[in-house]
């Protein structure tokens, strides 16, 4: 039976407090369960926007 789960890796990232506050605001506005999920979503949006620019 194939494992369809996406492999993940744990990383430790330090960010400025004001940046984290903005991420948490986004998390609440979008009803996202965790900061990790909010950060991943924002990173995906940023990467996709960058790809469209290139």
C-alpha cells in the first residue's frame, strides 16, 4: 500500500515579533488552526506570485 503522505522536515525559524503578529492576524482572519499552517499558506502564495512574475 503506497504512502501518500507528503514528507515533512522540522525547521526552527526566528522571526521579528511584528512579523509574527501579522502572521497571527492572518491566521485569525482566515480561521487557520495553527501558525505553521498560516506560514505555509503565506509562503505558498508568495512562491506562486514569484513564479508568475518570472
